[in-house]
């Protein structure tokens, strides 16, 4: 066996599977141009090619694959939202996440660990009871638990932080994590196998619009004609939409996170507190990840700040006092495009062949599979899937918002 491995490793012609083909020139035209090489754009391309037979697709990424918010989130997957529309949508995404490794033949390191959200007031307890019932009714596994159950679930948690004692918790069994870059690469690899072209370092600079349709996408590498365009650019959504005079109530904020040195495993569930605006999890490598609210002012920038670090770590130490001596290793930020109701904008735009995947705020990663599936169905059939009808842009003029404010410890 060792000799066979040695011969295999030293052979000049042993089979090597290349994840992505070598870069090539842009073709003059594509049936579908997808702007954004993150999880959503790559997932849409994969499902178009795999389930709808549409493979004349170009994914245009101005930087590197998954280098935007896909690589800058904390990889949380869950479906314990507030509204029936949100729970149905994200519950389907969780179901799809569980099968991705098998579908790709590529390990995305999916780990179901559960998420515990702490209630510090009577009002929050009442809200959590209603939330648990909505989740159970629409397919999520969520229940209320008391202090004793919390103590058994997370023995190292401080149940009496300062003036905010923990009264109860919302236990979401389906809470999980996955390796975010593995998700992007899994979709990219399988999409490329099916004929999708993925062009990195290709920035969309403008459009040519004729008779209410986008006919040409202008890039730093030349112009390409298109049958239709899908926009999936996370924090830069409003900047791209402005080029087409598409108006949407989106404001972009930096969202920061940080991670410590690794420790031996001690925290399996994901623990969050909306009152403290903080969530804590331990990675498979043993690092402790902290995240929380976004910066309080709009900004198109992904930089780290000392004031956010201080406030976030103060809250984390209230929850887990022994972490005060932990050494911080990294701090980073993404940019979140927030809508007034904290729900995404998905579907048709005012232009006939331009489709929107925007306004994801802090929960774009967890929607990756279902977003790709539904956007691919929309592009291929022209019909809006029932799951994303509530997230149409028109809801802001018809006053049919899907209010998810307060559905997480971040940005609310």
C-alpha cells in the first residue's frame, strides 16, 4: 500500500480533477448573465444548468469566487424566523443544505448543532412562545425551554448577566453551520462541469438598455450580449441597481465579526442574545466566533473598528465570563444591504429581463440553496415560485412587508 501511494504521487500522469477550468475570454453573448460569484450567483447557475438545461450561462465576479459576503459571514444556518413566509422559505433551505455534500460529492462540513436564543424579559418570552408555534406549524423544529434546560444544554453560560437575567430560551434544533467557502466552491465546481462559464476579475461597469430590456452588459473585459441578467451582489446591490435607475429601499451597513484562538471543544450549540446584541459559537477548529449588530451608520466599506470590538466583547463576556482571558485572533466585516422589513428582495425588476436577488441583510448565506433553486426556476420558466412571491420589490408600494425585525441577534 505505501509503495502504491508513492508511485501514484510521483507519477507524471496520475489523474487530477481540476475544480474549475482555466480562465478564458468572454463569449460575445450568453443566454443568462449572473452578476456576482458568491453563493447565490453560483447556486443559481448550478440549478439552471442541472435542472433546467440552461448552460449557456456566464457568472461574472469582480473579485474572486465567494470573496464578498459569502466569505465574510459566520456560517450560521437556521429557519427560526418570525413570519410564516420566512419560516417556509428558510426551512426549505435548511432541508437542502443537509443534502448538499452528497449532491456535490464535496464536503461542505455541514454540522447540525442547534441554536439557543436567550430571553431576558417577559415580553421576549411571550414573543418566543408565538415564534415557536409559528416555526412548528411551518416545518421548523423549535421549542421553548426553561432556565434549568438551558443550564443543562450550556453549563458554562452565565444565566444572570448584569441587569438582564435569562428567563427562558428559544431552542432551534435545526440550527447548524457549514463551511461557507466550501458551499461556494461546491456550486462552482458542479456548475462548471455542466458548461457554465465562471469569470473572475470581471467587473460589471454599465448596461445597455433597449425597449425596457437589458441587451448588453458592459464589463472591464468587454461587452457581452445577454438574454437576461440576474443580480446577486450582496452589499453592492443598490450601487448596481442605480445604474439601471431601479429604486429600492436598501441601505448598506458594515457588519463585523471576530474570532479567538482555538480552545478544546466546550460549546456545541450556537448561543445568541437579542438583548445583548451578541451571538457566540465555537468552530470545528475550536475558535470562538463572536458576532452581533451592524454598525449604526450606512457605509460601503468592510473594515474593522475598535468601538464595535469593545461593545461586542463586553456583551460576550457577560454571557461567558471566563472568556475574558481569551486572545482575539482576527476581526473582519462584510457589507449588508438592509431593507425596511429586514426581508430580501427577490424576483422581477421594472426591466423585463433583469432579476433581483438583493436586500439580504444578515441572512444571505443560510438562504443559499433555496435562493439558487427559486431564482433558477424564475429565470428558466418566467414564473415566480410561490416561496419568493412575498419578497417581490412591489411589496414596498403595496404595503405588504414581511417584517423579520428582531429575528436574530444581529442588526436589530
